[in-house]
């Protein structure tokens, strides 16, 4: 009987650990997540040309950055910086909201890392992204 109880306690411990470390549901949806995604989709059309020109690229931490300001006329740079800032605000909010919706705010960095990989995988040929050595053209 003692062995049975020890086995049951061990099993409960393993299941508790497994549930605590289950993967986040990245497709989870809440009103806040929907609003953030809509905002990002609306902005994407404005950013697509900058991705294509190489002016903007995906960072390894799940954000976007101005990679080559010289690829943008001086008169457009302030607008581009505002677009990038708005995009990064939404991306940070998205990662936070997904972690919170999964009831694990401590998972935010893992959510961010997973999305960083997804953005790079989905990037079109000719777009730039960062790897461990700097900017790379896909």
C-alpha cells in the first residue's frame, strides 16, 4: 500500500509539472487580441513596401526595426518611425495578451520567441531579418 501511495504521489507530481509547462495556445482569442491583430493587419499594407525595400526588417526578438533609413526619403522617415513604433507597441501587447489569456503571464518571453520565428518564416523573399550575426536577406 505504501508503494501504491508513493507511485500515486509521483504520478500527481509529474502531471502537475506537465500541466504547468504545457505549451501556450498561440491561437487563443480574446477581444483584446482581436483588436491588436486588426490594428496590425491595417498597418501591414503601409509597412510592406518598407519590408520590400529593405528599409525595415524583423528583429530576432519579435519586433520590427528600421534597418536602413537611407532607403527612405528624408521626408518619409518620421512617418516610418511612427509606423515602426506603433507596430512594436502592438507586437508587445500581442505577446503579453496571449500569455495572459493562457493564464501564464510568465510565458510572455516564450510567446515572443515563438512569434519571432514565425514572422521570419512568413517573411517574403527579399525581406530582411536578424539572426545571431546581424541582418540577413531572405
